[in-house]
C-alpha cells in the first residue's frame, strides 16, 4: 500500500490521473473503519486533508459553494444562516467525528444514511467533479448518486464540492435514532420552503437505497399553500387533514427495508412523524415577523 | 513509509506500514500507551487526541495524515508525575473505575474546558457524547467535570 500526500488540488488531480486506483481519503470516518477491520486494502490512498482549496465555503450570485473538504465542525461554526445544513451537521457523530468528517466524504461514500445528503437533495444541489484531463463538470445530486454507495464519479475525478441556489424560506433537518449522538439515522428528513417559487421540498435519508425526494408530497403541500392563500398570507393556517395527507404522502415515498437498526414499518412511521413535525415548524416559522 | 510528526512538543518519527492508524503509530511505534485502542471505529472516544489542536479519534486518522503535523496526547497533559487538575478531579470524584476510558475522557474534558471554562450541563453532555464509559454510569464523570472546571476557574 502506498499513501500519497498532495499539498494542492493540482497535485491531487495529477495523482488521480496517473493512479486511478488511488482511493481518496478525507476525514477518514468511514474509510479508516474499513482499513482498521481489514475490509479494505487499496494499493494506494490519496490523502486530501492538506488540499486547502477543498476546504472553502463561497457565496456568489445567489449561489452557495460548499467545498468537499469542509468539516461538519466548520459548518457548525460558520454556516448559521443555513439552518437545515447546520442541524444535519450538528447531528453527525460526536465532536471528534465532526472535527474530521467532511461533506465530500458523505458524497463520496453515498450511503443513504449520510446526514448531509438529504439537505443537499432538498436544496437541489449539484455536485462538482474535476479531473486533470477533462476539467470540471457538474451533476445534479440525483445524477451523481446512482445507487446505495454508488456514484457517477470517474476514476480520475475528485469531488470538489456541492453548489446550490440559495433559497429564501424556513427549513429543517431532523432524524430518528437511538440516542442524540453517534447515531446512524434510522430515518432522516430535510424540508425546505422556497418562498420565491412557492415550493416546499422534502428529501428523505436512510429509508431507501439512496436519498429520496417525496415529490407527490411536495406537490400536494405546495398546492395547498396556494389554494389556501397561505403563500401570500402566512397567517392562514392549513386544515389538519391537509397536514395528515402530507405526512402520509411523505411516508409513502419511503422505500424502507428491515435491518438491524429498524423495521421497514418503523422507518415509514418515522417519516410520517418527521414530516408532520417539519411542516409544522416551517409553517410556524413563516408566521414569525421578519424582524424576529 | 517514514512518518514524522511533533508529538507533545517533540519531533518523533518511525517507519511504519502506510495503512497504520495514528493510534497504532502512537502506541506501537512510539510506545505512548495512554491513548487506548477499543472500538477502532470512532464510537468510543478512548483514543482521543488533538491533531493540529482539534480533538479527533486517533483510530480514524491515518498516521500519514499526521505527517509533519502537531499531535498532543494524554501524556502531553501531565507534568512529570503530577496529575493534571482534570485527572485529579476524576480520581477524587470516583470517575475512574476500570480506567480504560479515562484518558479519552480527560482529553475530551480538557478540550471542552479550554473552550468553555464554565460549561452548562447540556454543553458537557454534548462535548462528551463521543466518549463511552461502561463502568460509571457517567454521573461521577459529570461530577468530575464540574469539580475540574471549578478548580481551573479558581486557578485562572
């Protein structure tokens, strides 16, 4: 085994061009476990923790770029304005894990339980990839994640980061697990409201082979906010049956399996509960005066 | 590969298998046995160290990732044979039973009290959420944190 320690993005891309079998290592919170338990013996590892170009957060033209090397601890400190992302970041692991784990790692591992992923899905984020030979390309999150722990990345590419259009409106990330820390989600949900376009967006984690969007639920609640006049006047509340139907549609979008962390039925119920809470929080937040 | 890092202020190096974790580098190559090896998957916190000042599970860091970097371990907290005030508080509060988790806890508590000299109970629980103890039931550990925090504030 060989470990390569590039100091810049150019150097890292050159390594990936010449050594396509080299496995990228960032915070190590997934990869090191496989290495420690002898499940992974790559011929080469390329360490990205010194590549400072990957550890940036940038806002430009109404868009946000989150570098692949940004840790959950950094999101917790520096992105208070992005509440769903902040809540997801705070729910990851423990202080030790958040100091090391990165968004790029969540993307590269592409586990349906990656807590940042439902947030990126709800934001309709693009994943930015780069290779030395072909330069940069951008894939929507759903084109990038092709299956459980499978992505569309080419062997000579690195994940540079994620980019999304900044939304105006409330949102949240919440998850279900056995304790508040060190939990692999049994079900996770991100809901964001896009006030400008009159859309509610809902993404689910840990309840299917990949991250799922609850599109029928999104259409139902977005339309209900329209017909009730609530988009124009947030003080207008939605009738309970509308919220019930929304929660049912979100639960119906899940494709859960039974496994050691929970049954399919429990996960589906979890989605129902998370959906009801998330929409209630968002509707309450919309009623708050803007100066709060 | 030859890995070289500054550990508790001294430059140390060793020729190790490139897949060696920082934890195994510290224990097997440098003979620093304070950081404990238990879960090897970041669950238990008993291998907690500082890498460039940030608290981390050394089992989840490749030793090569710490090459040319600064590492501080539990051994770096003590002053010769004198216990660090946090260690003293753990002993007095009965927060040490089998003792296996203690170095990781002491490092995590030191990290917390360095950032927040008077942490709320919720902050303490959150800061120690990555460390497991199977003996104490945690209450005496929380008592030790309060005792250590009060003493360190009094000394400051």
